[in-house]
C-alpha cells in the first residue's frame, strides 16, 4: 500500500508539472511595437497663406533638443484648415506614422492645447466609432496675441471621458506617443 501512495504522489507531481508547462502563460503575447516619431509637422492653410509648424528631434532621447520652426505668423480672425503628420526620419525614405495613427484611429487622438486668445480648434475627422482622431482640424484664430500651441498624440485615450471628444486632454488618460510645443504669434 505504501508503494501506491508514493506512486500516486509521483503521478500527481508529474501531472502538475505537465499541466503547468502546457499552460497558455508560455505563449508570448503579441507585441504592438511602438513606432519611432522624430518629426511632427503641423500645416495650417487659410487667409491666403500656408503656415508650417515643424518639430524635428532626430536623436530622440539624445542630448539635443528638438529643432522647432514656425514658417510665419497667423492672421487674426481667420479660419485655418489644419492637418498634422508624424514621421520617422531615422530611416530612408522617412516612415509616415500618420497612416498608422489613422488606421488605428479608435486607439489614438491628437490634442491641440493653446490659450483661447490664440483661437479655437475643432476636429474634422473621426474614427470608426464616430469619435475624433485629430489628424485633420480647423483653427479659428482670435485677436492678435501670442502663446504656445501644444500638440499631443495620445495612445489609448478614454474617448468617452468628459470633454475628450471636444479636445480636453484633462480626462483623456492613455500614453503620450508624441508631444511638441510651437510658439505662435497671431497678428
């Protein structure tokens, strides 16, 4: 009888080891590799002008700060049609991450933060659920002023949270994929 107990214990031990080694935990989770975003280009067209806002950070987290340029001043009381592009310029030709952001629109949203004295932003594109993405937008400038425009790309924001659908980043959550600050002057 003692032999049976040992065999039974041995059997149960081997069964437990086999069960653990066959569990789903050994299957690696699929990896959604993050894209490298070195460049954010925001284009504003209105009032007979095209203004390009560019932030380029080719060394990523390296020692050099991003190079930020703004091609001109905005005009007060003007409606601008805007678009933003995200690029990876560490490869040749440059990779356009904007396409991925659009294809995965339910998982992304772009936020535009600026003082109301600069103007108001309105989303003009939506994801498959009718929620904003923000690749395309309008900016209606206010009176002459200056300040910073912060453009933020968020991954997995809570698009149902209060204010998020109208561009309020406060309750959005998620992870920041890219964030740039442009100095803006409205004449």
